[in-house]
């Protein structure tokens, strides 16, 4: 291949790569860019359509994150232990039972920590804010149950 052919080959391939990149960006923004799409969360839009109770819960978790974070990490570690016990070869039944017990304990402790924080935070709310939080909690539970 001569020097001129090699240069043109590189230019054409580079141009194609740039064109494919631009086409991919345009297609993905068209396909995934609508409101309510999960990708919007990465663009900072997740806070735009929040309800008042969403904002209250976010403030609670931001304010009390240091109190909640260790228990959430314990749950994460317990889940990893369950996964490891499930994937172990040879299978150790007692290790799986112990991992499930640890997961149950850490989940309970995490929920208890969150409940303590919620009680403390809800104490400062107005009756209207508490009613709105209760209604939002009921809506979320309905969505989880498919209602």
C-alpha cells in the first residue's frame, strides 16, 4: 500500500468513526431522552418532578446519612456473603444458613436505624406534612404490589 493510499485509508476510517459516534449520540438522545426516563436521573433531572414527601425523605437521608450508612453497608456485605455461599463449590449448607441469618439480622438492624431516624425527623413535621408523607408511602406500597 502506497503512502497516499494509507493516508486516505486512515482519513476515511477516522471520518467513519467520528460519524458513527455522532450518530450514536443523536440516536441515544432521541431514544432515551424523554421525561420520566431512567437515563434522566444521570442528568440531574431526578429532582425536578419530586413530590414534597420525596424532598422530605431526601433531606432526612442526607441529614442522617452518617447514622444510616453503616447499617446499609452491613446489609450489602451480608448479601454478598449469601451470594458467595450460594456460589461456593463444594456447597456448604451451614455457611448458607449462617449467611441468611446474618442477612436477616443486618436487615432488621438497618430497618431499626432507619425507623429511629424517621421518628426523629417526623417529630418536626407539621400535620399536613405527615399526612402527605403517609399518602406517598401508601402510593409507593401500592406500586410495589402492582396496584
